[in-house]
C-alpha cells in the first residue's frame, strides 16, 4: 500500500503515508469547529428563517455588513436590523442608549414575537452588560429578547450553533404543550425539501395524513413554538441533531439522525432507520439497482481518467465510495481531519488507494502548476480551484437523503 499525501513543513513538502495522516494533519479540535461554525452569515440566517423573530445586530459596521449580504443572498433581509456603533458611541457607552431606543422602536412598530440581539467582540471584550436592557424590554412589552454573542471571542463552552439552539429551545417552551403529539419535525438549516427528493417522497407516501414541519421553512411563529409538540424529529445535519437532542431531553421527543451520505452501506442504514422510525416498509431496491447501473456505466466510461476530490468535510468518504465503484482517486484536498474522516482514511488505505492528500493551506504555486495538470475531473470547489484544467463537478449544497447525492455526482462525471 502506497497511499501518500503532502504537507508543508518549515521549508519543504514532506510526503507522508495516508495511514499517518492523523499525526501529520491538524485534527479537528473543539476550537477549530467553533471557528468554522461561527460563520456569522450562516448563523444569522438560521435565526432569520423563523417567522416572527427579528434580529438586531449591534456593532461596528465592518462587523455587521457581512450579515446584511449573507441574509440578502438568502432573501432574509426583511427581519434583519443593523445598529452601527461608532468608536465614540462605544467609548462613551452611548451605544447602549441607542440600542434600547432601537429595540423599543422595533417592538412598537413591528410587534415581533421575539428578538435576538447579536453582539460583537467589542462588547464581549469589555464585558458590556445587556441584561438590564433586555429585561426592561421584556417586562414592558412581553416580548422575549435573547442575547447571542458571536465572533471568535464568544464563549466556547458550547459551539455557536448549539448556543443558538438553546435560544430556540427557550423560545419554544413558551408555547402550549399538548398531551397528544401530532406532527413530524424536520430539523436542519436547509430550506424546504423539493418534492422530488427521496426523503420528501417517503414522507408524502407514508405520512400523508401527518403534518410535516420543516424548521427552515415554517409558515408562522406559532408553528415554530408548536415544534415542541412533535411526535418525531428527523435531524438532517449537525444543527438539527443538536436541536433534536435538546428537544428529547426537554419534551421526550424521539429523533432520527439522517445526515447526507455517499457510502452505499450508510445510505441503506439511513433508509432502514427512517423506515423503523416511521414504522413502515419501503422497497428501495429499485433505487439501488439504478445506482449500480449508473455506477457501472461511469466506471467504464472513465477508465484511465484521473479524479480529484475536494468537497469539504466529506471528501474522504466520497473518495472511498469512488474507489469502491472502480474510479481511482488521484488527489484529495483537505483542511482538517475529524474522527469520522479517520474511519474513511483507514478504509481508503485498506483498498490500496494511490490517492495523494493535500493540506489545502499548504499547496504552493509550484505544486499547483506542476502536480494537477493531469487531473481530468475535479469534484467540489476545493478540487476545482487547484485543478483548473479539469472538468468541474460542483457538489450541491442542498440536502440529499438517499442515493441522490452520489447519483448526481456520477451523472455529472460522464
């Protein structure tokens, strides 16, 4: 087995074995995950997707403007309000007066169901106290105001999305709990699942009489609070999983965790878990047959082609799946490695893969121009960035429950 990778040292690149990658590449730490998950645009959109919740971002314009552009990209600007804070206002503490005035104006003019106040590192550094302001607004108007600290200096006892999840749970429990659980909740940070997606088709076929509530596509604040009355939670991603765990602890709602998978065995496990949770049966053999048919055709069509993979956290899983199909992967681009990825790294080693692994932050110009010209197909943004002459296959960011994700990639490679 000669699976190798490259990593930058103080003055040169060192070729390493894939089996030694845990010792050579940075393992994904709690702090690293916190920085990655602290994308303020992503987090503000999670808050803005709930009807009735207004978000007020108070801080320097340089910190807040990115929130505006990220929210605008998703069409969620209607409930986002920026309160620019100048250096003079901050130094004199006048920004607190302006904040209270802004909150009162927002409450009286829009009458939101809840407000989430986003804070920046400046207030975190100085330890600015906001409780007195939020409590006054809550007592005067009966509207909950929650403070969310964002940025790299915010508390790291829990990750940012988990802290935002705690806010959601606190807001949900203000609703009316019912003895009869009536609907299924789909929890995740993606929007409404398209009708032709496998998960939606299964839910439509077997739960036609049961209402489906999708966290990122709710119609009202009442529906949001009513999530606490769900009879089953289906978590699609890490955010959904963290929220489902809290809801199980709080209201004893069972949940299924069905993240995106590319591996056949894990895809089948997802199907089996869903069927068990819904207490129904589903014949997914036709999907499996179609997958094998397409995989065989692609493997024949791409004989001799060199493939690179760089799709982010699931790169090693996808590379392993392609190797099993008979599509050797020449290069894998990675940033950090987590424990789950180590499982696929070992599996790749066991297949005798010849893949070369590149730490993205250490790919230099010489390596880029000389090492990747022979790549024919680049899957994912990271691979496409370095393999500029290769055919580009961009992996969809939309949620894929079953075979859809890998089928979409295979179809694009032909």
